[in-house]
């Protein structure tokens, strides 16, 4: 029996086999977790659905993490399938392409910096809010669960990401 046997995990950030989220999903599936996925847009949908299927999941939902409405919709839909959620993996990153090319100080703008932080880091908080707002879900930092520390370290060797687990 795997260390995540019986756990339900929402994975956000799979785009390809090279995605950190892909490695995490693979490790989670190997350890017995039940998985659900989001995809950023329609272009990624078929690919993420195919990946999900290989890990025995039919739960895939659209979610641009810049949108609180789309985040809310994910949990509304997930709620129809799961009575709780144990883990959220957030492995998302974005910055405007033209601000990644050239001298950092020259190409970085206030707006580009804001967008990068909104998508790459704030969205983790937005997802946690979306999950928490469902009264049945009480999330705490995964690393705070003593019994889970070894498991966290093991999974991080397969691919690090930010995660939350149910307390
Ligand atoms: N690859 C590395 O070496 C490395 C190192 C340190 C940190 N990171 C960070 O890890 C995270 C994942 O990176 P990765 O290497 O797996 O890259 P990746 O391109 O495979 O994954 C990035 C994911 O972010 C998603 N995404 C971007 N904008 C989004 C939006 N608006 N809404 C929803 N999803 C969105 C993409 O669809 C993709 O699935 C990023 O935050 C990255 O900065 C990566």
C-alpha cells in the first residue's frame, strides 16, 4: 500500500511530460493517491485528459488561475465527485515572454512583474481559498503534518511543488 493510499489530490500545472506537476502526479499515482487535474486552456485539454487517463482519472477541469471564477468552478465541479480533498499541488509559472528576453532590468516592467507574481505565486493562495471556502474542507500546510514529513521528502525527490493537505 502506498503512502498516499486513499488520499485525494488536485494537480494544477501539468502541461507536458517535462512538467514538474507530471512528475508529482506520477509519484502520487504510484503511491496510491486518487487524482484530479486542471488544464490551463483548450489547447492543453486533450493532452491533460490523456495523462489523467493513464493514472486512472477522468477528473479534468479547465482553470486559468488568473480567474477567481474559474478557480471557484473547479471546486464546484470537484465537489460533485469528491466529498473532500486532501492535497492541492500548485506547479504553475508564467511571465510575459518579451520580459524574459534581454537584460532583466531593461525588460522587466511593473505590470509584467505583477502578472508573473499573480500567476506564479498568488494563484496558490487563490486555490487554497477556493478549497477552504467549501465548509467541508479544512486545509493546513502539508509540511506541518508530522506523520507526512517522510512522505513529503520522498515525493519532493520525484518533483518538488507546493502542496497543501487536509488537517
Ligand atoms: N523546471 C524547473 O527547473 C523549475 C525550477 C524551479 C521552479 N520551477 C517552477 O515550477 C513551476 C512549474 O514549472 P515547470 O517546469 O513544471 O513548467 P511547465 O511549463 O511544465 O509548467 C507550468 C504550468 O503552468 C501552467 N500555467 C501557466 N499560466 C497559467 C494560468 N494562467 N493558469 C493555469 N495554469 C497556468 C501551464 O499550463 C503549465 O502547466 C513554475 O512555477 C516554475 O517557475 C521550475
